C-alpha cells in the first residue's frame, strides 16, 4: 500500500520553484558564474528535497524549472536559456536526481505504510 506524500503536488511544485529561485540567487551571490558547479549542487539539493516531500510530478516539474534557472541565470545571461554541452550535462544530472530521489521516496513511503497500519 502506498501513502500520500506529506506535501501535495499542488503545494510541492510552488515550494520547489521558490527554493530553486532562492538557491539560484544564493549560488550567483557566492560566485556561481565563475564556478557553475556551485549552482548545480544547489539545484540538486532543491530537487532532491522536493522529491522527498512531494509527489513525483511536482519533483519533475521542479527539476525542469531548476534546470531553466541554472541554464538561464548561471550559464546564460539575462535569463536566456543556453543549450550547450554543459547545459545538457546539468539536465542529465537533474533528471537522474529526480528519478532516484522520487523512487527512493516512494520506496520509503511504501515501507512505512504497513508499519502504520499495524499499530
């Protein structure tokens, strides 16, 4: 049996967008333009955190927004999306993160459901 995530998708996606925007702003403030991996790590944290507390569809949408923020504000200039090899690698990293974190969260929820029913 599966249990619902703690944060419904309707609230999880906006939460992910706000966290992604904050993460991008913080990463740019600490110098992510010179070292884009800083921004990518921040986006991975946001995507993983969102995937753990909300539905998979909200986490996938958050990953897409985080990629756009990373591509537009860190790799590109003035929010213009860049389609380079580095941008493609960032998209692949975020896609793998959302898949693994969503799968792990789903597994945890399904394992915890029988324990709650046994009480």
